[in-house]
C-alpha cells in the first residue's frame, strides 16, 4: 500500500477511536455504552453458563453443531451471492465524496486505492469478528478459531460480492448479461418446485431437500469455495485451522486480485455507483431511507387530500412508503409470511414463548428500525411541519397513519401465516389476534415516535463501533417494551375485571379489553403531540 | 401586518434577542441586518411559530403567533436558508401538498404560473432530491407563494441561486410587496437590501441598534465611491458596539 494511504488509514482509525472515547466523555454516551456493554456481558454469560441461548433454544452438541454449519453455511453463502447477482448494483468498493475529491486527484494508482479501501474494510471486519467471538456459543470452538473464521469469511463475503458486482458491470450490454434474468427465473422456478414438493410430501421439509442438495456431488462442486469457509468454522485442531485458513487466504487474495483487474474496466460505472451510494447516505443523514428511489422523474400525483389537514401529511407518507420503502415492505411481508413455516420446520411453533419473543422483537424492534414512514424520517423537515397551519394533533395522526397501516398489514401477514401453518391457531384466534394487533401496532409507533421526538437521534449507526447508538437502541427498546407491556397488562386486566365483576361473556370482556388498549394508544398520541410541540428545531441563534 | 412588541428569546441562560419591537406594514420590505449570532434567524423562526418566544407579543396579520398559531400561519410564508424538501416527492407534488395543507381548492392555475415564473415548468415531475441547490430554493419559494400570504419571511433567499435566479427572486419579492404583502428579509448581502428594502433594522447581540427607512439610514452617511453607504452604516454600528464592549471589558479588568 502507498505509505501516504497507509498513514491516512492509521489516522482515520485513530480518529474513529477518539470519537468513541469522546462519546464516553458525556454522561449520556457513557450510560448508553454501559447499557450496551451490559447486554453483551449478559449474552456472554448466558452462553457460557448454561450452554443455551437467551431465547431458550436447546444447545446442540459440538458434532451436531458442526454438521449444521457444514450443511447450511455454504448454502447461505451461495444464496447471498445469488442475491448480489440479482441486485446487480451491489456493494463494490465505496469511496466517499471526500475520498474522491482528495484521493482520486492525488498521485495514487487505482490499485493502491482499492488496497487502501480493502485495508479499511478489514479493520472494520476485525472489530465485527471480535464481537462475534464474544457472543459465539461455546460449542463453536476456541476464541481464536471463531475470530479467524469470522474474519476470513466476512472478508470473503465482501470481496465475493464486489467481484460479482464488478463482473456484472463489466458484462453490461454483452450477450452473457442477457441470460441473467432467464437464469434467475429458472432458479426461482426450481425453488418454487422444491417448496411445492415439500408441501406435498409431509415427511420431507425444505431443510431436508437443501441438505440433500448440499451433500450431492453437484452441490458439493458448486459449493466448493463456500465449503472452505464452513470447514474453517468447524476445524477441530490448530493444524486443520491453519490448512483451511491458508486456503481461505488464497481465495481472498485471488478475489482481491480479480477486483483490482475488474476495477480498471469499470471505473466509470464505479464512480456512478459511488455517487449513488453517497447520495443515499446523505439522504439517510437527513432522515431518509437507504432504499430511496433512484429515479429522477416520476408521474406527479395532481392533488393531495385535505381531510382537515390530516390528509396532506398522510399523503406525503404514502408517497414516502411507495417510493422509498416499497421493496422493503415486500421483503418484510415475505419475512412475516415465512415466520410460521420456518418456526414449524425448526420445531418451535409460534405459540412457544421463545418464538413469540422473536416475533415481538421482529415487530417492535427490527421492523420499526428499518421501515420508517413517520416523524422519525422527517426530523430534518420539522421546520416545514411547524410552519403549517394545521393543528399539532392532526399532524401527529397524519404521520402515524401510514406507518401503522403498513406495520399492521405485516402483522396480519404473520397472523395469516400462523393460521395456515399452525393447527392450534384457529380462525377465531386469528380474528382476535387481528383485532388486537391494530391498537397494539398503533401504540408501538406512537411510543416509538414520542421517544424519538423527545430524544432525537440519528437513525443509523455512524460506523461499526458506534456503541452509544447500539446501547441507546437497546435501552429504547427495553423502555418501549415496558410501556407496551404495561399497556397490554392494563388492557388484559380491564377485560378480566369486566368478565369477573359484570358476569358478561368473553366477547364483551374482550371488547372492553380492546377499547382499553385503543384508549391507551390515543393517550400515547397525546404524548406524541406534546413531544412534537416541545421539539426544538435546531435552535441556531443567528 | 407584522407587529412585534417587546420580544425576547432566551436559550438556556443566553439571551438571543432582547426586548425587540418593530412593525412592518403592507407593501414594506424590512431588511434584517447583523453579524452572525445577532438574532436574525431567531426572530424569523419565532415569527413563523417554529420556536416559542420567551417574552413579548408577535402578531402576524393581526393574529398572535402563540395564541392563534393556525390563523397566523395561514397568512404566512416562510423560506428558510436551507430548504429541506421531501425527497420522495416531485416539484408538482410539493405544490399539491402545500395546497392541501393551506386548504386551497383550486390551486392548479396559480401553481402553473409559479412554476413558469421560476422556470421550473420542465422540472414539474422531477423528484426534488435530483435538483440543484438553487432549484430547491426556487421550489421552496414557489410553495411559500402559493397561498398568496400576507406576510413573507425570507432567510438568506439568494443562497445557491444563479444570476438569472437572483434577478427573478428579487423581482418576485418586489411584485409581492407591490401586491400588498409585508416582507422581512434576513441576509448578509448588503446589495440585496439596497436593491429591495424600504426599511432596515440592524441587530447586534440580540438588540436593535438601528431601525428606520432606507432613506433615513443612508442620509446618516454620505455616499462614497469606494464603499456602499449601507456597508458604512453596518460597520459603523457593529464596530462601534464591539469597541464599546472591549473598552468595558478592559475597564473591568483594570
């Protein structure tokens, strides 16, 4: 690597470290970092002491664990590669606008710049690998082997994706590029046939079929590069680790060489990709979505509904959802639909406590963090909202309505999936769940937005080691969970009291319970209105 | 149209604006002048209801911005220095959004005219995040003009505009004032004030140092060949204040 670039890399790493330490200097930063550390300690302790994960899955023995890794890890990595091929504009080596301005005009070869970027990535991956090592289950082997395996695998994933993307860019317009979509359609058809086959054959699941493919001759040949990395994870001795580690390093070096060669042929495309990614990150910093539309022009919708002032706000979020998060909504609906069949296949039906816990984390943490069609994505536009001649409660309601609707549809997908795949979930149960899911979703997002406006913060972590952000996310989630559980408990208590004291049917008691939960949701909107009015738009004193 | 009486704003013990009183009548254009931290943006943001005042009364078209914020805002157009538009909406959809927010039933004709006057007609279906800084500024101004507000507040209106854009905006401001709007402009560009403003207020350290018509201010200093008259007024006020502050500090230290 060029000495100047090496120096820059060291300076940037030092700057990142200094930034983290500065976070610790503030009371809030220290508290959130401690909270994050506490959660990590809890995960490590729970792994080490009981041999079971926090969600209650029974621990597999070393042999069974190794078998699972040898079977499914290469398949997962293949899936990731195929996904990269499908997306075509996957991650290559991303240079920020600052790097383009300073480094592209400097006396550096492209090769040096790629190696510089690779070095920065390896430094970040080393941190991620250290984190994985800390929380890895005990049966996964020594800390050193987990760290080396994670590091080399993550480097491989990045390089592999970069080489696939760059190959795609280099082949753009060629005859080979034309077979991409027919090939993807063929693979999709094979996957659909496999699903239908397992559906029709009760004693054969999707995982059995995937396992058969993995251990077949064709499967082994196709998956050879990925099997190397699975072998790294299950290496039983230092010599095995050294052998597979050496092969992995050779594969990664070959991929890095391929990336450097391909980069020379795709410089223009690479610059366009960098500009696109930089724009996306800029939008994220302003509260937008990474998945924002890449189009320049769209057909304008001529009029917005008024609805007493609630209409334009909701309309703005509808457009946001359709143009910003449409693909994401589909991804989440797909995930929601697969929760019941996957949990069944894993032998943990949705009525099991730990599966319910995972569903709750999905609905109340993962979904709100990624799907943002409310105030949280509009913090930088609060100046606009505050100058509108619309009552604050209407603005708040307008902000919530689309987010709640989309999240509710995803919740309904989970319920429908459970209804189809779970014998114990009857139509009556599904209807009750669907009825309660609406006020619950409303409550979740009212609380989420209120917390966000009272303690506004960026929606994405600033780098891999933003412990303050991670800690805050966890603390927020716990606080929100407490609030939501109190609301649900109050709702349940009202239903129970109505049933006991007024001697009514369960339907009436359920209705009382539902009304209570809805009322709590509306009270949360009052809190949101307070937070909106109190929100201080960047109080510059110019 | 705009009446500000004894307005003060404090931030955590720091006084950003102190006991400010002024009024702007229909057709008048008031230029807010002052160094960074003088309290210009705070005054504008308080007037349009973004931040609450610590003390005093602020009336927009006869409506108190604290007591009757909806009515006050319905008569007001605000163009911030860095307009943050909705990145998933087109130029036209911003106008449609504004029309719905201000409850305008028939806005299409006015919207078309505004697009034409700001040379945005060909950008009507463009998503705003693809526009240049200057074009985004024009979109923000078109949105602020759509409901024909009686009061218009500009915070650095010419940032990012090309020469044609600057001329167009200046003309639009003049036209709005002639149509009876009361306008306040905050800027560091003294030439903008000389071209447009009927009144000038010089703010420094949150206090009003000079308020009057442009003619009154210019008559205080004679025109010179090398520097603009307003520039002399500005520096004479702000530098005199700085010297006074330094002298006071030295005396205290002694």
